[in-house]
């Protein structure tokens, strides 16, 4: 079998899951063996992802690549169908990178290490499967599969309120998944043919009313995972009780599944309904940015403050999705990758800080900067990335989304001005609450009981290594964003043209500054007034 026909994606998905099944056979030496075993498995799978990307993926091809399809359960029409394009490949790379670092971040876990790493490796394969599968029924199964490890990781290794947080997580996410099943089955049985294949579903000629109903179901399901306000309340509770590696997976990967699915299914398969819902998505994105920023500003619990900050930043994903410009959708994809890196770094630092201070309340911290100089430097660098400092990935991503929406010819000038002005409030609040957070942790009123504690040690080499690994792509993307955007440029170009062509009442207009539409006409949507 040559490299071109080798089942790369299937191997990448199943390898960590198969390796997890061997964990019970490992010798029990205080968890040391299983730690190294899991880290090596994670690294090997990430190397496979990199190799497949470098040798099998073409940057200029907008369609699916590395396609594999096998009949799994033909009686019910279920096929093992996987593939990667510009929408999924960056997130597959992100999953391999973040999960491998999460393995290293889990080093201090001593309670039931075999079960812990078994769940991490199972989650590894399930997460990649969500981004790679091209069959609606298989997508639903993998979507459900990745929920189980998260629930167990929260309920067993979480904090004092872990059962409440885990139960709320599973009720929200598993309950919303029913909308995926119902909407997916409705699409599959629509028309003369029954199919679960993504491309075949996208090619069906749905009525507008049917599209709107299915779009609503998908929006609820994926809005919970993104999360979109008011479906967000599970996230602060989950983050408030999770351990550092679970934090990294929640912020770095799980939230991106919602954005990916909205782009793949809502926009890609239901473009006419997307045109109707687009102004609503813009409003929801603005609400996410402003409301979550204000809420984060008021939080005194460090984990919850960063959790609401994540919700705020995901609002840019909604605005980019509904921008109808290539620049906006490019910014949306970049924001998902950027936030995955930045969110993982901040939550890892939260966990490392809690291990030393044994408190999450900002009022109980303060004055630790003199004893933890390296930790303060790491916190400062990651905080600058989160507040979108120029030269870091967050700045480029948010700027693309802002400019993409502000220059969109799909909305009236008034709607764009009001939308950008309101979203800017959240952008202004972000550095205020993040810099205030830094001051309170490291240079607030000194807590003598805390600063005199012997365990208040500075960052260890393992922690410095993890943050350095995350900061390198954060800064690299900020200085040279094309390193990432070229991976998905051809796919987002094709999707943008499809979305613009689906808008009724076409008006010939010039495109936004990216000039990617090549004269493709677009209509001016009648956006609702925000006054």
C-alpha cells in the first residue's frame, strides 16, 4: 500500500483509541509508566497528523482530501466516511497539538492515573473524528463519544462541585445533541434519496422553510457547544471544577467543535437559511462579546473570569461566520485556532497557580510576583495574547473579523456602524479586566499567609516548556498569519462564493478588501434595527 492509498485519517483517529485499550495491561508504578506511555502515544499521533498534512494535503485544493469511505453498517446506511479540507485540517492540527500538551500538563495527576489517561486518549481520537467524518450519522456518534470522557474527567477529578458541573455539562451538551440527530435525519430522508453523506446532503434542493427549521435545530445544538448566550451557563461551571489538562481541552478544542459545525453544516449545507439567519448571528455575536466581557469583569473567581473571557472571544466567530466576506470567514477560522492556543495557555496557568496558592479567589491572592517572577512573565505574555496585543494571533484574527464585517456589502451601513461600535465595547473592556486580574494576582495587597507559604515556588521547567510551545505559534501567527490562513484559503474562498450566491435579490457590488470574490454579486440584507 503506497502513501496515497494509506488510510491516514482512519489511522490517526483509531490509533489513540486502540492505544487506550492497552492501558489496563501496563504495570502500575505509581502512574509513571502510564504517563510516559500516553505522552508517547500522543506525540506519535501528532507526528502522523503532521506527516499526513505535509505529504497528502494540497493547499490549493478546496475540496475534500485524504478521503476514505468504507461500508460499516449498510443496513442503516452508516458508512465510515472521513476526509479533510481547509475547514477541518487546521482544527485537526490544533487538536493534535493541544491534546499532546495536555498529556504533559496532566503529569501531577496521581489519582487513578490509568483511567485518567485512558479517557484522555479516547477523547483524542473522538475529537479528531468530529472534524474528519463526512457522514451525518457517524458525526452524531463521534459527537456523543467525545462527551463521555469529558463527563467522567469532570465528575471524578473535578473540584468540590464536580458532580453538579459534570451533570450540568452532560444535560446541556447531550440534550442539545438530540437536535443534531433530528435535524440530520430530516435532511437524510428529505427528497427521493436517503443519504447521510455530507456532500450529498449539501447538494439536495431543500425548500426554504425546511432549511430554516433544520438550521434552527443545528444552531441550538452547536450554540450550546460554542457557546452562544444564553446557552453558555454550563461552561463557567465546568471550567470552575475542571483540572488543568481538562481546561486545555475544553477551551482549546471542544468550543471549536461548535464553530466548526456551524461553518460546515449551517453555512455550508444550508446557505439560503444562513442568509436569513445572518443578522441574528451578528447580534448574538455582539451580545457574546459585550455581555461576557462585562460578566468577566465582575468575576472574583479566577477560573470563571477566564471562562467568561473565552465566551466573549467566541463572539467573533459568530460575526465572522455571518459576514459574507472572505476576510470575515478567514478571520473566523483564525480566531478559532488562535483562541484554542490562547485559551489553553491561560487555563493551564490557572491550574498551575492554583496548585501553589490553593485558592481561586482574587481577593485572597496578591503580592506573589516577587516570589514567582517566571510565573508572572508567563501570565503576562499569555494575557497580552488574550487582549489581542499587536504581534500576536488574537490581534490579527479579531482585526480580520472586524474589517470583514465593517466592509461587508451584505448589510446596510447603519447596521455595520452600530454593530462595530457595540462590539468595540467588549474589545475595550478586555484589556481592562485582564490587566486588573494580573495586578490583583501578582501586585495586589500582599497576603502574608500566602506569600510566606513554602509551596509558593516559581514555574517549573515542564510548565515553562508547555507555555513556550503555545506561545511560539501564537506569536508566529501574529507576525505571519499566512502560515495558517493558506491552509484553508481555497476552502473559505469557495464557501464564501457559495454563501454570496445564495443571497436573494442579487446586487452587483465590489468585494471587501480581500478581493476574493472575483465580482461575485451579493445582495444587501435587510438587517434589523438595533435601536
